[in-house]
């Protein structure tokens, strides 16, 4: 059930994001009924979960931008994600001038490691004004990570979807399933089993966490998957997503990303004012050899070394020493 109230629990640095509505993510009477049926001395963890749900209540913020946001900075920071950003912009445009919530088709970001897929997801969560939850699949061997484990099992607990919606603030959080192609499925427990219903809008509205056994409305979740190889992802799951092949940035785009990171780091820290507003061209050339996810670490090393030398700008020699194959290492 939605409310017409308008609140502002979060503001982006670039524009304000009002709350479009409040949405119930579970039905309290379902929880009360489950709690009443619990044996007196058993299932203390489950009892605590139900009590916590009733204490917090079912209402969560369902947010969307108040207008079509200015995404120019994101296009500049993430030049190799243009198609994915275009898709987000279309969904935001559809949700404007109505009481409808923001509905984004699940997306798969497909590409080599280190090109910024998880960074894109974090920036998207900031843009939309909602929370982000990361679910790494590279070491997962059981489906309960997403859907919870039965309370009959020792040490059982709710899954990540339940936690994001019940313990979080938002009815439409961004949930990132990182390296979905690395999920280790076996015949008994499929780590991706829950995704078949979670990626379908209608079935996600009554998602059952195996621990709590209470219907949760996960229909508003914004899903982002990342993968290096689509061949390892079941076809029925692929068919539920928009697939975007993310290429490594070009040399010019890599320089733009490095410059954007430099400006961002400088602005985020009090000591940043001691440094020049823009980095040297040769520093950008060296950083452009790095994968985007390694640029920030290299820059932080460069800032630190420059400060130790009493300089107000980073020189190439302040960056980590070049490693094999033209990449920068961290062999200080």
C-alpha cells in the first residue's frame, strides 16, 4: 500500500531526490500469525526476526528522481557504459509525471575484470537515491545466500534479499549480484535458483525467504548483474535481463576517467585543496594504462608520495612503479 506523503531522506550531490511514496514490503499480519505459532522455547533466532520485523514496520521508501536527472557527469566518468546509462535514462523518463514507481529492467553488465562494472552500479544507486547491496557470487556454493536457509538448519539466517528490504530503508534498493558467472551450482543447491522468480516482476512481489517463510515484496528491486562470460549463465536467466557488453575504455576515455577520478578524490578530502585542480598530461597517460578499478589506488599512492616530497602536484614518479606488460604495479 502506497502513501502520498513526500519526504526527503537522501539528497544526491547533484540534485534533490524526493520520496515518491512509501511502500509496504511485507504484510504485518503474516508475521504476527507466524510469531503466534512458534513453540515457546524453540526457534529463538526466528522469533527475534519476526519481532524485529514488527518493530520496524513494513513501510519503506520508494524513491525516484523528481525529474530527468542531469547525467552528463556520469557519461563523462563512465564513457564505456553509454548504452547502459541510456537504458536507465529511458526508465527514469517513463516514471516521470506519474505516481508510478521507478521500474528498471534487470541488467547484465558483461565484460572483462576491472573495467568498472561494480563502480557503475554504485554510481547508479547514488543517482537514483536508493541503497546498494553487493552479493558476490564467486565463492557461493548454496542458494540460501539470496533466498535464506530453512530455520530447521543450525546457524540458518535470512537471505540477502530479505536483509536488503527488511533491514534497509528502501523498497527499491539496487542489488548487485557480482560475478554471477562464477556461481558454483551443484545438483542439490543452485545459487541462482532464487533468481528465476526474483527477476520476474509478478513472482518477485510475493518472494518467500526460506528462513522467515513470509512473503516479501521484491518487485521494486533494481537488479544489476556483472559477469565476465555469459556462457556460464543459464539461458532462462539471461532471457530475463537486458545484456550490455562493456568494452574496455579507449585511450582517450581512459584518460578522461583518470582525470575525473583525480578531481573526485581531490574534492572528497580536506587535503585535496593543497593540490593543483587538474593532473599533468603525462600522469594521465600513465594512469590510462591501468584498468579503471586500479586508478584510484594509484592516484592515492601518487597524492601521498607528492605530499611527502612537499609538492602540490603529482609527478609520474609518484605513481606506483610500472609492472610487467605495461601495467602499473604496486611495488613501492
